[in-house]
DNA sequence: TTAGGGTTAG
C-alpha cells in the first residue's frame, strides 16, 4: 500500500520550531502522521510514516516515537526488530516506551527478552508501574518459569501494586497457568479485588489440570458472570470431552440473558465437531442463523469444521465454496475434514487449490495433508512438503510435524527417508519414537525396530500402548514368536499396560502363523474383552496357511456373527476350501455371496508418477494409457511364462466375479499399477505401489519375478505391511 | 497524556 503522501502537509504543525519537550498532547494525538499509523499494513508503510514523522519534526517528541514503537511492537502488521531499532535510538526512554517494548516482547516468541527489558528498565532508573506487571507476568507465564514468577510477585508486593485489579488477575493467571493452583487460590482468596475476570483466571487454571468440578464450583460463586466466564466453562467442558455439558451450558447462558459472542459459538461448534454429533451441531446452526451471525467468517469456519467432522462433507463444502473471503483456517478445516473422513484425494486436491490461491499453508495444514499423502502413498508431494517445511524456520521446532513426516515417509515406502528425519530431530516426543518403530515394523525390519525400542527406553522414554503395538507387530511381521511372547509379558508386567485388541491381534497372528492354534485359542478365551473381527480374521488367515478346514469353519462362524456384511470372510473361507480341493464348498460359498448381494471390496492399487496419483481397479480399462498398459501386461505375462512361472489358481476368489470372468489372475490391480509404472518411469527407477487389500499369493510370486526380469526394485504396500521386491525375492521372506 | 487482566480452528 502506498501512502497518500500529498494528503500530509509538512507544514501542518511546524513542530520543528518547538522546543524539545513535548507539545500539548491534544495537538499530537490528532496529528495526521500518527493517524496514518492505523492504516499501515506492512513494514514498508511504517517506514514511510516514520519518514513523515521525521519530516514534520515529530521525532523530537517522545509521544510520536512511542506511538510508532507501539504500532511496531504490538500491531499484527508491526515489526518487532524495527521497534527495537527505534527504541535504541532514544536516549532516555520514558516509562510508557519501556512498558510498550516489554508488552511487544511478551507477545513474541521470545518472552525471555521481555524479562531482560524489565531488568534493564529498573537498572536505568525507571520504576515499573501497574501497567508494566501484566506484561511481565504474561512473559513469566509464557516462559513457564515458576521461579521468575515468584520473584516478580515479590516486586509487585514491594511496590504495593497488588491492589491493582489488572496486576492481581495477572498474578492469579500466572500461577494458574504454571500449575500452581495453590498459589493462584491464595492470591485470589487474600484479596478483595474479585471480579468476573479474576474468577475466570482461576477457573481456567482448574480446567487446565482437569478439575472441572472445582471450576464449576468457582463459576457458581461469581456474583456477576460475563460472557467470557461462560465461554471459559464451555471451553472447559469441551476440553474435558463433556460435550453435552458444554451444550447445556450454552443453553443456560442464553437463558441467563448473556449474549453469546463469536468465541462462544466457535467453542460450542468445536465441541459438536469433536463429539461428532450432527444433531447438536444443527441446533447451534439454527441459533446462529436466527441471530444473523452466519456471515462471520470465524463462525462459518467452525460450522465447516462441525459439518465435516460429523460426516456431512457436502454441507461443509457448500459453506466453504460459498465463502467470499476464505482465510487460512477455512482451508485448514476443510482439508482436515476431508482427511478426517478418509477422503484423501479430495484433501490433496483442495491443498493444491489452496497453493494456487496463494494461501500460505500453516503447520495445521501439514498435519492434515501429510496423513493424506501417507494414506495414498503420495511420496513426491510428501517430499515437496518436507522441502517446504525445511525452508520455513518457524516449523523447525514443531515435533508433531516432523513426526508426521516420519509417518508419511514410512507409509510411502521410503523407510530410509523416515529414518533420516528421525535422526535429524533434536527433540523427540513419544509419538516420534512410536512412528519410527511402527514404520520399521511395517517394513519387516524387526531387528531395527526392536533395537530402536531399547534405545528409546535407555533414553528414558516410557513406552505406551502404541509403542507396544509397533513392537509386537514388528515381531509378528517377522515371525519372531519367542520375542513376541517376551515383549507381550514385559508390557504387562514391567510397564503395567493392559493389552488391547491390537496387541492381542499381533499375538494371535504370531501364534496362528506358527501353527500354535491351541495357544492362540486359549489366549483369545482369556482376553478381558470380546474379540473383534480382526482377531478372528487373523486366526482365519492362519487356518488358510495351515489348511485347517474344520477350525476355519468354526472361526468363520464367529466372524459371520460379528461382521455379517463383510464379504472378506466368505472369500477367505472359500480360499480355505479351495486349498483343500473342496470345490463344492467353494461353489456353495460363491452362491451364498451372490444371493446375499454382497460384493467384495474391489482391489485397488495406486501409483504416483510425477506427483499425480493413478488408481487402478481390477481389470480397469479407464486409464488414458490403457492400451499401452495392457500391451505391457501381455509382455510381462509372456516373460513370466518364459521364466517358468505357473499361476496358482487356488486363490481365484480373491477378486471374485471380475476376476472369474477374466479367467486369469494377470489383471489384478497391483499388476496394472506395476505395468503402468514400467511404461511411465525410466528404467531402473523404483516402482512404489499401494494396495488397499492384502496382496495375493499369486501376485506376490509374480512380482518377485518381475523385479528380476525388469531389474526394478518394487516396493508394495498392502493392507498390512510393506513388501520390497528385489532380484526375485521379497523382504517379507514369503511370510505375510 | 498514550496502554494493561480471564474465553476462541487441530
């Protein structure tokens, strides 16, 4: 924005003719140069105003400089380094200027500097006043330093400033936010200065340590509750997961004739979103419409979030598209909504649109978009995001983002890159270790996963239930039965973690694969909870491997009860019959399936080429390069045959009808994706594919040979794990 | 003479 320079006459006030002491305040306050400040939207325009101030001689007045510093230090369009520069140009800054610098720094990401300025202020002989301490105490709160906070409290008492309501509340807030509720309470109780604000500061302290009931008691004591105190309680209930209480409070608030504001509605809607309750959300929506608030962008954003989290993506998208002005939150909630509902392609598409609209993504964007990349196997896009994050310093200490990158790389098949990100992290959270361990596990790198687990415990991290899912799945993917047993009992005995369904699933898988059916069944019987479909499914899979037809039948019965609509159970059972040569039973199951009108979930494989994800279904013929793909498939089949490959037809039901009609196994989705990879990438390039189902035995054998014949590394992710095909063999050692 | 405390997307 260029400033209208002609509108400011240098001679408006001939201030340069005045003596150095400040002229009358009224004259200064209305000076055009200073009123221009409020129009500034960038550092360039601030500099222009600064030069106006110099031209008009205003820079001789501390008042003008203080207004300039205030704008630079506090306004969202300001520039803290410029404020510092201005500050250092002043010989003897007055109390207001010191306070303003402390205020600006307390808002920044470096509150330590605010403390430094506070100390310097005292050293320079300027006494802090009742304005200074709210800023200083905010810095203490931000630094989470109880020691410094207590020292400042001492100085407040010495100066007798504890009788100021603002200082008083700031003290309560400082103690409340640094988990010293006892001290917060003491300050609160000892002083007669109690208003809705100080009550609310105390309430949020109790909420932050999860004491909702204490918060409620204090709330009931407030003589006059204002909108913020209601908002705080509603936010507390949302945070505590007490969504119905949050809504009840919202209704009570309206009955008490307190007018909800934007915060109230954003908070209530986020509660509806988190609880997934569309009914609640609709009720709030109608209130919003009745009160004409449907045009507030923050409220619309919250509505988009609510609808998409409650599963109504159409309504969410309508609101999103209907927005005239979208801010970054609008984009983030819509992308996050798609990810939440597993519409990963839509999430990626919207992200591309966001970039095209020149909206800067934020860390929240990446936390939504990286899982979408992970799910689709969109490695190139993931890499692009990694490069973007690398370039933007503000993400350098965001552990969640780096953890998401580890997860993305691992799930996109690039375990080396995941490892590199993990190694480069200076600070890690438990989730970072978990992501790396699970990543190694799904790549079948059990030894490395277990090594990492012991490194993690040596470094003092306490593993949680998710860690053990990773550890046990590492054992299960590598068939490490004894180690699996050891970790399972260590989890219970050494870490007091009670096993959940996922842990049992790994153990049943391990035992089943080893053919230890009695032990597996005993384990299932001793579970504290009812086994789910995954547990029985795992056992049924083992029955197929070990050709245990009768046991398979009885296991399938459990599954038919639990998941009557899951065609996978019928498919697996029919494969068990096929393996035993019981073709009549195979036919019976097929008829049963057809009669029930159930369709197997179609096999779907995807491959990313040049940042575009291509998806293939069984015998798909819709791809633009369909002809070339099928030509390549023919060539592959010919070469496979030459190499002595004999298709195994025992798993013909894997893809049911479609496959049956084709009469061959050569058109499974993974083979189409591989053929497309072969024709669309340079020789020698690694081919990465993602399949939604478990890879079938036939394709597994074929892919091993393809990797040898075409001299390509093929990395395939199926529903359970990764397979690295190279030189005719697979990293899973045919065990999956 | 200018300002300051408690609530708000994942």
